[in-house]
């Protein structure tokens, strides 16, 4: 992808495609989560107010499922790049699974929340959580039965946007991996990075909605294209 010698600061955005080969459903593909569930029924604050049991059951099932999955070569390659890259690197994931952590990525930020957290809407604390929430367990901090999934629902503000935009202001190379580019604000990061002078690269199974925004696109399964790219970066 041209001259890499002036690349020091990297921002990587990952989406569901990175975890697809670990056996975790994506959202928008055929057979994806949003084909079998209406977003408005399970992934909005209104849905939770209207039918909390339906929403809690949906996320309990997802939380249970991810605990049976394992990182794939794409997660591993991103962790190797993180460990070996001397410049700044920030991995911004839209994924709510913990596969980047389990692969041991360190410079990682979950902008859409985490399945393995419960958030108390009464005392505003977060707790590492592996069990179901449907039976309304008490909050470990305050005892109230007001725990909800720590997931950013449609209509809610993604987490840590200040840190993300601060990293984008310094970025030399922005890489989008396994995301359809259908959801904002993350879908706008490539354009922002590009306007600020960064090179932009898309790694995805197929061209995404935003492919035109990238200087370069490489298409193929994440387990192949991500390790190949990461090794290239580490080789300098
Ligand atoms: P999508 O399901 O919208 O897109 C997944 C992308 O991954 C698609 O572009 C696929 O082509 C690609 N893909 C599938 N398998 C792949 C593979 N093996 N290797 C590489 N790419 C592959 O998922 P996201 O873009 O992550 O938000 O969705 C963004 C957000 O919308 C999610 O974080 C979620 C959802 O609603 C919340 O739940 C808050
Ligand atoms: Zn509490």
C-alpha cells in the first residue's frame, strides 16, 4: 500500500466480521441477528422499557453464546500487531464480545459496550457479569435490581468518543475490518481520518457500503487478510 515508512499512529476499527469465523453471528448478513430480530424489539431503550424480559432474554442468550467461542487468527494477529507496534495504536471495536481481550489485545476500546458487563441504572456502576440478568440479580454495589446489559442501544451515545476522535486527529493509517459501515458514528471514522490526512484501508469479506471512502480495499475472510496485513506492518 505504498510507502509505509511514515506510518506511526494506527487506528483500527473492527466489527462483527472479525468474530464471524469464531462462530458469532454478524448483524446484517443473511441469517444475521437483525434478520431474526427486529432492532426496535431488542436493541433500543424503548424496547427495554416496554418488554424488559424479551430484551434480557435476548442478551442473556448472546452472553452465554460468546462464552463458548474462541478468538480466531484475525484476533490473534491484531494482538500481535498491538504487542509489536512501537507507535500509537488504538483498536476501537464495535463488537460486544470479549474475543479481542482473550487474544490479548491491550490498546482496546469497546465503543458499543460489552456482553460481559452489567450496568446498574440505579447507582451507575458496572460489574463483570457472566450469568443471566433475566432473574433480576441484585447489583453488587447497591443491592437494587436494576442491572441492564452494558450495551449501547440504538438512540444511545457510543462510549469514549472523545478518546476515539483524539486518536483520529493523530492517525496516519486508519484500518476498518469486518464492518458493514451501516451504523454511525463509526461509519464516519474513515472519512474523518481521510479528511485529516490519514491513509485508509478496508479489510472485509466483500466491498462494504463505505468502500469508496478508502484508499485501498482488500477483500477476503478476516482470518486470512488480517494476519497478512499485520505481518506486513510488523515487517516494516
Ligand atoms: P454487520 O453485520 O453490519 O457487518 C459485518 C460485516 O462483516 C459485513 O460487511 C460482512 O461482509 C463482513 N464479514 C462477514 N464475515 C466476514 C469474515 N469472515 N471476514 C471478514 N469480514 C466478514 O456488523 P457491524 O458492522 O459490526 O451495534 O455492525 C455494526 C453495529 O451494528 C454493531 O456493533 C451492532 C449492530 O447493530 C450494536 O448492537 C450496538
Ligand atoms: Zn447499583
